[in-house]
C-alpha cells in the first residue's frame, strides 16, 4: 500500500507534456476548497486586468460588493472593494497552474494593458516555467507551467535531490514510486 496515489484524475491540470492542452474555463458551481480574496480600490479596473490580462472570466458579481472570477476549476478569485491601497506587493503570492503555451499570451496581454508589472518567464529547479505578475491592486500572481519531464535533465537531478522521483505511470515527478496499488 502507498501513502500517495496518482491524483491527476481529480485535477484540472493536464499531465505535463509537449501536447498538454489547457482545460476549458469551468463555469460550474461547487463548494470552493480554496480561493483568494483580493481587495481593490478600483473594482472595474481590477476586473478588466484579471479578465483581459490574466485570462479569468467573471462567474458572477454582486454590484459594488464582490466579483467572483475563475479560470479552471478550483482557480477562484474574489475581488472585493477596499478603501485603502498599498504601494508594496505582499511577500505572499498566489500561484495558478497553466500549460506552457499560455505563458507568453499572459505576458503579452498584461503588458499590452499598461498596468501592473510582468516579469519574464523563467525556469525553476522543480521543472516548471513561471511568470510573476504584480496586478494593479498589488497582488503577486505567479502562473506556473510544468515542463515535460526528462529523466536525464538537470531538473530531474534537482527533483531527485529533493526526494522527488518520477512515477512509472507516465505522469512524471509526482513524488512517489507508483506500484499500481492505489488503496
């Protein structure tokens, strides 16, 4: 028996690979297991940046009180009005999974809006490519895309040094050896 199992079947995040396709935006209603609440002094401008720049859509709104945004299933953001703004981005960030071919369009869309700050895509030691965006309301958002797993790569050696080994299920790098027993 294993303490872990390959849980890609419960996640909207596709298995990393060169042909990975992002899921469609999820418009269903569910009990949100987690969500981010972002205070903003300009609700309209924030909705515009999050939808046109970051690829979220408006699930519903309570005029002047709340806008519920979403991308994929379980990627929920609540924008709420605030009287005060901060100049400094928070130390904390929120990360959203995406696929590799979504990173450049996010960077281009955010930069074209002329508000917020967008970094360049960079590779991490844990086999992802990330882009950091500081939104106009000063929220630090990271879009993170898993890269295809190459067992001969430096990233594979980094993961192994952290104790993360690829499964034999083909999902790659899920942190456990998969012996087929999912109990």
